[in-house]
């Protein structure tokens, strides 16, 4: 089906296509291992192959795609070992963001965190897992912004995007959404109390995968989305 590519103001077709494909990867429409064909994408969005090629290379530079000669582009797959290392690094980076947010968040940023958390509670009550996942992502990204450190926020977001196709499997584990609410509340409480150490520890514990959570997570990942080794 041919789609009209929506371009924002001053945005090139390549940039719009990159943004669109990134949203499909992060949203789970495109899964790890899925192939992206230049000809099919050009026909789908009604563009030439040049912006398609530019968009694919931009996504590859961000780690979301793998491009190999003769094989084309596919959504990046991660091995279990690499995935677990990334989650460990995420825990440290997000903990650092939460610590900085407790020290530096402006009043409007603190209010935004409270508003997002309240929306997350309502979404949980409505039993909407997909929407819960999206609001949960908003909360984490609001913490990065509230750290008021552009470099650390950018690095944290880039890593989160790389593990995002797999992170969905954490959110959708039985009982995980209810646990997330309590853990977010601890993070929020520490940030609002301007307690950096407590905020860092609460966020690190929230993100890290340990014990049964780790076992359940690995079991939930479809084998075809993983890279061997």
C-alpha cells in the first residue's frame, strides 16, 4: 500500500523517512531481523531510492539497522549477551539521569514528571498495555530531559532506542506494569524530594534485570529476533 510521506517544516524527505521508519522500529511494527528493501520502500512512500538510501544509512549510524553488502538492510538484532550488557549500561545511565534530575530539575519539569506518572496510572487502570508502554517511555525521557545535561540525555536516549524493540517484552511480562508504577513512584518521590542518591538507586533498580525478571525476560524474547552468539 502506497503511503504519503509526512514531512515536517524544513525537513527533507530522507529525514522524514528516517523518522517514520525509526517510529516503526521503536513501536514494534518492524522487529529485529526484519529486512528493509530499498525498492519496496521507495514504492511504498512514493519517493526515489536516494532519500531511502540516505534514511537507511542514518538509521544504521544510530545502531537501529544493519547494512551488509549483497544482503541489504535489516533491523538490528542483538545477542542475549550484548542485550544484557546494554540493560546494565542503561541502568547506570538512567540512574545518573535521575540523580541529576533530583538536583537540577526545574519546577515545570517536576510538574511534567508528576503529570506523566498520573497518566501512567490512568492507563494502567484502563488495561491498555500498548498505551502504557508509550506513556512509560515518556516518563523515562522526561527524566532524561530533567537531568539538564544534553550530552548524557542524548547518550541515554540513543541506547534506549537500541534496546527498545526488546524492552517491550519486559513491559508486557505478567505483573510488570503494576511493578513499574510502584518503581516509578519511588523515582518520582526521590526527584521531588531533591534526593540524588535515592533517585539514582531507585532508577537503577527499576531498569536493571535481575533474578526472576531476567529469566522471564529471556524466555519471552522470540528466538528469531536474536543474533546468534
